């Protein structure tokens, strides 16, 4: 990051002045994240540079770098939130006989990357969420349940289906073919029916 900044600064001031400016702005602590770098450039570096240049606005190259850093920072935050939510989801004990719990689980599974449809079915009812035409996952579950299964997945036309029996019901996912199937299967494997915990 320092190299990128020095290259940009050297277009407007001498390389030695650029190094001195950056060293002065950085002080003793170097930014550790894209967000910290963006704040440093906007709050510290640009005001210092602005005193040396006849510009009212930040130079376009510096502005583009700040924009890129902010996008990276936002992406990191979103990924961290997604990881936290997914971790909380994966460790959740589920009660598929509770309509509110079914709806909550379906909503959270539907947010996993690449997922196009979710079925959360208990013995007393089910919650379905599909982005397009619903797929009859129940038929697949019933066929598999005859011989007993743990976790199942298969390619279905341009998509992937994944199912897991949970207690008296099942959880099924429909996802894009290019989706990371390992993550989907991991999510399903970690779902535990409340009967196994309480009983």
C-alpha cells in the first residue's frame, strides 16, 4: 500500500518529498486494514498534500485508491458478518415442529451464497422459500428416506439440490451449480433436531 501511495504522490511532488510526507502522516503506527488506510488518506494525507498542491479536490488517482479501499473495507465487514451469522446458524439446535423456528431457519438458510430455494419441513408443517419455480424436494426426500440417508446432494439440470433428514422432517436446499457445495453440506450436517438434545 505504501508503494502505491508513493507512486501516486510522486506524480505531484518529488519522490523524496513524497517519502517524507508519508512517513510524517504514518507516524509510528501503520494502518492494518483497507478502512484504516482510507481514513488515513482522507483525514491526514490529503490535508497535508493539499497544502503543497494548487488543487481544491483530491487528485483523481488518490480518489480512486480511496474508493477502492472503501469497497474492500465494506467487503471485509460483509464477509465477517456473514461468517458470524453462518457460524451461529450452523451451531443451532432446530425445532422443525415450531412454525416460527421453521420460518427463522428458512430465512437464514436462504441468505447463504448461491441458494435459490429452501424447504424446512417438520411433521406438522413446512416453510418454503424459492426465488423461482418451486422444486418438489419432498419427493426426493421420501424416496431417499425409504432406504435411509444422512446428507444427500445431486445435480439437477443447472442447479444443485442438497437435503438432510432432521428429526421427523427434513431441510432441503436448491442452489446454483457453481455454488460451493461443501459449504452447503456443512451447513446441513451441523443442524441438530431438538429431540436429540432434549431427549
